[in-house]
C-alpha cells in the first residue's frame, strides 16, 4: 500500500435516457469498494475518490462493481490528479482559434492513446470549421459553433478510437479545482 491518492472517474452515459441515478446512488458502489472521500460532481457521471492502492482504481474493477449495483455495464475512464492537471494545462488551441468560436472546448477520455493511423482517420472526418487535437489518451475538440451545430460525426470518431466519454474542459477544470487536494 502507498500514499492515499485522489482519482477521478468519468462514467459514460449516466443520467441520459432512462438511466437516472442520484449522486448518492452513483457514489454508493465506490463507498462499498472501500474508497475514501468519495464525491460526485454535477450528477453527470463524474466521481472522485481516494485510495492508498492504485490498483484498486482500475476501470475494469469499477465497471464490474457498478454493473452489479445498477444492472447495466457502464464504461469508466479513470485519471489521477497529475493526469487531470495535464489535461487542464494542455492548451491545445491557439488564442486565435479560441477567439473565433462560440463553442466550448470538449475533452474526450479514451482508454489508450490512439496511433497515428487512427488519428489520421479521425482528422479526415473533422469539418473545416472545427479543431481537434490529441494529447495522450484524450482528444480535445473545439466546435466553432457548438457541439449541436457541428458536423463532426462523433459516433464515427468513437468507432475509430473505441469507447470514450466527453466533458467540457470547464467541467474538468472545475472538478480538479474543487477536489485536487
């Protein structure tokens, strides 16, 4: 066992469609697994917790516990505080890119960093007015006119890259600010 470390879990497809969970329901399996300082953020599948065993925070283990608790198999992406700091500090878009948009920067969490071939496949799908950048096992998207007005076929991107879940960079930043200590 080591030092108690903070983890951030991003759960895909929570509180969409008919899958409705309160924050208490969302964190209950994490508490049962023995994690400390468990909290949910924004009732949108964002959970943070502490553990002195880094292996205990493996996504597969968490997915199994949540599947048993909820009756459906969620996909979970786990990041450490250092990984969250890197995401928030990445700044993948220029000031000019940011000034020319109405959209907010989106972060998609992936299982693994994509190879060059997959990156090229995704880049071929990106509309001229949008920007994307890959940083480690995340991709950042700046939809010029917002997510709902973009022509980027996100489901096709997922077909290429594998399972993912998306949050605004602002949500990720606020979650880190609130819980990194």
